[in-house]
């Protein structure tokens, strides 16, 4: 019974809750039990909020009984620990924010709270979302549910692993260069990065403000559409959120994709591409063709420069955003004789190596004398990358590619080589540079690990992405595959709270 | 120094090596002629989003100061920056 409840999608759970076949409290308890059993092995959560979840579930049951349920009333949701919540610490997986209690909720959190969603906990991430493996968390490494010796991807690795492992049917993450899509791919779940401006970032600890977006994880495209609808829309607290109407994403799913034009970028044959992954993605494209879509070769000639452009723009913005962590207002504070020494000690000890690396890179790219050569140059190349997409979208409706060039890699394999680590995001970064929406959908297995198909769409056209992803999902059974966790559940350990 | 990060000597050496390899990768951008290309700072067309200049409630002071290591009279407190003369 319990295992069955944690295997439900949010949409299936919604039906059962509304028919009173299960209560929100039972659904929540089933997930909390699974979290307690799996967490000593997975480490997907930084904080599990069991008591808060039970209280929210009881409230949801009252709402359902009163016939006032919304789409997410009583549905368990995991939140990346970079989203501010008033009732649990928000750490960004950094020692500089250990124990920080936000005085406000992020807008996305407030919206889910208003719907009566149940927050089961805050998930692990690379420190300040900087990384591709969740190994940069200052606290611990999250394991991939498909193979515990491998990374879950990152930076939203905790959210991806939690959804894949059935610890929650839904989760939120953030995506600056692929941090939703890449871990969704490594963990075999669906993940969507909305268009820049679609979702309010108020209460998302800022990394790179011209690139960051919040988005959903789920085990089905339908559920991703459900969660996207709940968080989308204009917010006066985020001036970059756009006042466009939010379409009915769920209603768009079942539209036919016959005649849809799907672009295949010629430049995506990259060095380091795993041939098994390439073959699996080719099969997925053939399936889309069988469903009536037309495959069209397109050219995105500046793709090869996207990674270099990203590693100027993102660190530059991060170096400015992270200046606020100074030990004066909140977080770690090391007292020294002078204020300058207090800054140096607090930041020197509070930030981990990847965050320091990026702050230095960004400070350098913005410093006088190098500003034009690096920062302005990167912004100009960004224009070229965006133009590539504009031209491609004159010919096609979506652009398809692998989400990542490889399957999940081993823990520790790439930590000493930043460039190798950064290459994991080579297919996801261009969409952030151009502000476009992207979805990662499970499309098979290579070496026994999940492979993912990425679809990128026109700005504010999440509908078409969801439509193509849904058609593919209905035609295949990859999304019904679950990681082999029964052995871990059998030898139930006692306790195992991550604190 | 500009980044206000206190680094240990061995940390500094490791960063030097890693940052050099990243800079090497970044230098590929020089291949591109971008003389006539305008820069893109952000991708949505919104500009100068304004709101009415009206008084609205702020976050409660006590809630905001709860995280502060030192505060006094409703303000964050730091060590003296200027010498007393």
C-alpha cells in the first residue's frame, strides 16, 4: 500500500484524494516513511520537514472535505534548498548560510502554499547552484537512485533524485545553465526550465540573474504541466517576470504533433559524446518521426562558443550577487579586528572551492581593463547565440538534442577538472543564454542508466514543448521505469535523519 | 582582493592552475569578430519596470534582524571602519 502511494503521479494522487480513496495525511506519511528509509543511502534532502508536512496534510484534508481543493492540495512537494521558506532553514548548501531562517517565502513557495501543497523538505544542491553533480554541496553528496556510486547531476540533484526515488512526486529546482534538465536526465525524470520571465524568482537565492529560472520536476509530463501552471505568472516582486497570460498547459497536452517540425542541430555532434547516448536519442527522434513530426536539420553555428560565453557571464553576475554574503546581515560571521578582515575570513571560510573559483573568475571578467575583452565580448557572443535560435525557429517549432552528452558519471570522477565538469552542460547552456524554455524527457537507457531527450522551444511557448514531450511519453514506456531501490528498503535501517 | 575572499596559500595555487585552464577555454571567444554586434544583457524586452511610489509595509524589523550576528537600535552593527581621531 505504502509503496503504491509513493509510486503515484501527482495527477493520479489528485484523483484518489478527491474521491476520498486516500487522505492527504496517508499520502504524506507514505512519502515520509520512504524518505526515512531511503535517505541514509540517497542523501537527497538537507532538511526533512516531517512535522510541517503533517500539519499541511491535515489542513489539506480539511480543505478536500470542504470541497475546496486546488490542483496541488495535499500533494507532497520537495523544494530545492535555494528557495526561501519561512518554516525551514534555507542554506543554498553553503556553510555561509548554515541555519539561515528566511523572513519571507519565495513567490513560488507562497503560490504552492496557497494551493495547499505539502512540503516534505528542502533538497540538496551544489553550493549556490554552482555545479553539475551536487558534489559541490558543503554538506554531503547526493547519490543517483539508479546507481548509488554515481552523481544525480546538478545543481538540482537532490530534487531530481527525490522525485526519481519516490520520495516526492513533485519537486522544484532552478536552472541557470542546465541545473534542472541535466539532473532530470541523469535521474530519469521529467524536468522543465521555463522561459526567462515566465516564473517569478522572488525568494530564489540569486546566482546569475540574467539566466536563472525556477522550474518543475516530476515523473510524468502531465505532472510537470500541473506544477508549471501553479508557479507561472507575473509577480510585482520580480520586475523580470512578464505579464503574459498563463496558458492552460494541461489542456494542450493531447494535441496531435503531426506536421510539427523538429529541428536537429548539426553542431550538436560534440567531442566526448557517448555513442550509446547518441544512438538512444536517435531512436527517440525516429519515434517522433513515426508520430508524424518532421525532422529538419538546422544550424546553430555559435554553439561551440556557448560554454565559454556562459563561464564569463554567469560568474560575472554571481560575483556581484554573492557580494551580499559578508557576515554582517545574516549567515556565518567571523569577527575580526577590522571589518575588512571580517569579510575576508567570513567569505574565505564560508564559501566552498567552486563558489570561490566563480567569484574570482567573475571579479576578473568585470574588472577595469578586462571588462571589454571578457564581459562585453561575452555579451556580444550571446547576441550571436540568440540570433542562431531566432533563425532556426523560423524553420522549426522545437529543437531536439540529447540533454547531456553522457549518462550520470561516477562520484569523484570529475571534481578535479572543472572543464570536464562544465562539459556536462554543453547542450543545456545555450537555452539559458537565449532565455528559451527547455524540457528533459526520459528516452531510454545506456549502460543501464537513464538517457534524456531535450526539447527547446520558442520564448513563452512551453505549450509546444509539453505537447511534443507528452506525445513521446504516451508512445513509449521509459517514464514508467523505476530505479532498483527495493534492496535498500528491505534492510530498513533505524533513524538516519540528515538533520 | 577585489573579491574579498581570504585564501590560504595552497588554495591560491590550486585556483591558479584551474583558473588558467578555464581562461584558456574562454579565450576561444577571441576567434569571433564581434565588432558590429550589439551586446545582449538580458533576453526579454522589458525595460524600466516602474511601480507607483506608494508606501507599503516592509518585512518586520525583528524578523529581518533575527539572522544578524550583531545589531543595535534596529541597525546592523559592524566594527569601526574609520579610525577615531
